[in-house]
C-alpha cells in the first residue's frame, strides 16, 4: 500500500506494522496504571510429580484485564513492559503477590514465578528478593524463579553472580522453555539450575514429528545425568502423559492436570492436596 507524505510525495508503507505499533503504544500507556487500577491478577497452574502423583506447587501466571483493551495476553504485554521498563514495577508486584499467596498454602507446596531479564539484571534484585521473602514470611525453599536462557546470553557474567545470590538465599532457579534458545547446552553447563522445563513445543510435536520423541527423551536423560529434575510443559493428552511417565520424566504441567486457576481455587487444591489420576479432579477444574 502507499501513503501520501506531507511534502506531497508518495511512499510504500506497511499497514500491518503501523497497526502493530499503535497497539503496542496503547498497551504501553495503559500498562502504566495497571497496578494502580487493580487490573492485574495472578492465576496459578498446578505442577505435579509424575512418580508420586502429587501436587508439588503452582506456577504463578500474570493476567491483565485492561479497561481500555480488555483481556491482554502476557505473551503480548510482557515484551512491551520490558521495553518500557515498567516490568520492574510489575515484576515486583508479581513476586509479592505470589509469595503472599504461597504462605496460605500448606508447606511444602511451592510457587514458581517468572522473572524477566530486565528485572533480574537490576543491580539490587537479590536484595529486593530478600526483602520480599522477609516481608511475606515465605520460606525461601518454597519459591522458585523461572528464567529463560536468552537472558543469560547478553551478560553471562553478571547473570551468574545474580543466580548464585538467589540460590544462596535458598530460592530455586528453573530454566524455562528449554530447547527454544540458542545455547541450551552451554547454559546448562555454566549455570546452577535446579530444574529444566522442556518447552511445550516439543510435547506438541510428539506424534506429529518423528524427531520429537528423541529430543524429549534426550532432554530427560540429560537432566537425569546432571541430577537436575525435568518438568514437561504443556501436557494436554493421556498419550503425552503416558510417554513421559514411561521415560521417567520427573514433573509435569499442562491442561491435562489443570489449567491456571484463580487464587481461591488454588487455595482449595493446595488444602485438600487431593491428587487423583491424570483425568481426575484438577483436570476438571478448568477455568
Ligand atoms: P511460560 O512461563 O512458559 O508459561 C507457560 C504458558 O503456557 C502459560 O501461558 C500457560 O497458560 C500455558 N500453558 C500451560 N499449560 C498448557 C497446555 O497444556 N497447553 C497450552 N497450549 N498452553 C499451556 P500464559 O499464561 O499465556 O503465559 C505466557 C508467557 O508469558 C509465559 O510463558 C511467560 O513467559 C510470560 N509470563 C506470564 N506471567 C508472567 C509474569 O508474571 N512475569 C513475566 N516476566 N512473564 C510472565
Ligand atoms: Mg514459566
Ligand atoms: Mg515455559
Ligand atoms: Mg513460554
């Protein structure tokens, strides 16, 4: 498409890119007041042990119901929040809420929180985390931080220092979306991870793409050889669950076991601790 410029000449432009930019601008503006507006909330998705068939904890996932834009997915607004820097404030809010929530659950049920590179690389992140744990009273061992490996590539030296500080507090660190980045093996080798979360694209490819089987098997085996538990993300079908169990995958998370639920439902699940079969209670609680 073409567009007339102010000087009267014409040029080509990309209407989609324009539309995209406008949307991102709206998101950036509305996000600024999202906390004050009370428009953010957390939902909690069960993480289970495949062997013991018990609830280990929940991953806290952010939701935003904007008065101007409606419900916006974190996949869309987190990148904008990172670009504008507002993620630091939002991420702080998420950590406080998640830790507070977890203190309401019976120990040792824990909470996993996604932390953005922008937030983690702030000079005082570990100190801030210490404060939040103190203020909420959550035992550090019940908190897990989920990070993606892309964050470790830009500044590996500083990343390693922060991760060491976090771990010294007793907080665990999980590598999220494993297999989708650029240097999975070297990051596993150089950083002290407590868990590997296999990206759900691999599970999704199971039974559709021949290599998916080998890739998942290899990651599970790698984790076991390094003594790092492996969690499979995005488990949706009995077929996938059976495959993982057969390969001795340690942990799982996905719609089969439970969709992300609100805080009162998470609380009820944590209280009963009732763990049924794959098709059982959690799966039917879908929000
Ligand atoms: P993630 O950390 O990899 O979270 C898992 C995503 O997969 C969640 O999407 C979850 O709802 C979805 N999921 C879980 N099980 C299944 C399944 O069986 N099938 C399918 N199709 N999807 C499943 P969600 O909540 O939309 O979050 C998307 C991403 O946004 C997250 O990916 C994470 O990277 C980011 N995010 C979410 N909350 C936060 C947050 O509080 N802080 C930061 N920095 N990022 C967050
Ligand atoms: Mg995550
Ligand atoms: Mg993930
Ligand atoms: Mg993801």
